[in-house]
C-alpha cells in the first residue's frame, strides 16, 4: 500500500515551499535572476542547498514559481483597479499610477519582472504576463470607447502601446529618485497613459 502524507505533513511541506519562494523572491529582487543561485536562495532560507530540490526539481522551476507569484500579484492589483469602480478615465489613470508606484517602491523586483535577463522559462512567463497586462488595458480602453470617454480606436494597439511605454519607463533600477521626483514621474506617466488612450485634458 502506497504511503500517503498526512495533512500535517502536507501543510509543513507547503509552508516550507512558500517560505522558500519568499526567500527566492527577495534574492532575485536584490541580485537578479542570474545571480540568484540555488545556494544563495538556500542560504537566505536557512537550509542546505540540497533541500531546495525537495520542493523544486531545478533552479528554473523555482525561478518560474517566483515569477508567477510576484507577477500574479501585480496583475491582480492592476486588474482590480482597471476593472473596478469609476469611469474608464479614472480607472486608467488610477491603475497606471498604482502599478508604477508599486514598481518604484521595489525597483529590484520590478526590473526582474519587466526586463532583467533571465532563463528562457522565465522569459516565456514574462511574455504570458505581458499579454495579461495588455488584455486588462484593452478592456478599459474598450469601455472608454463605448462610453465616449475615449475616441474610437483599436483597443489592442493602444493596450500594447501602454504596456510597452509603462514598462520602458520603469525598467531602470539604478535611477535614484527623491520623493518629489517620484511624484513628478508618476504624474507624467499617468498623464501620458491618458493621452495615449485619447482622454480629454483635465
């Protein structure tokens, strides 16, 4: 008869796996994908390097899980704002600002998610999540066209432009900004996003 893990064992393994992903995320945010070795992650988690492989078959599998969880949170936040209450202009402006602010608050992780060199498996995940971002932007642009807030346009093209432009502005993790410069950047980026969709000037 095959051995079955008890609920307590499963819970412990899941907790250990979650802790490992949290530690790996911090390492990636600090040193990037290339330098986030299994040994570095294990040291951060306080375990032996070999123990990492109890939870993930390879470094690539761990990296993919880190990316999925971190990027998934950003998609959830952006989706809640772009598809939430308010008219399309308000939603697009608020979504752009909050997405950018979150990136600027954790620039190392934002750079890792948006542009840092990574293994092919992570690159494939990045493309998938870019499609999710574009889909969210396209939805709010279509809502704006339907309601008359935005002029007629190809929502998919506008969404691709928004995704690319916002990402390009946020990819440099080395630029140091004080509070006033950060707020100015957020205001400029939000205004640019609204102009891209054709919102009337405030």
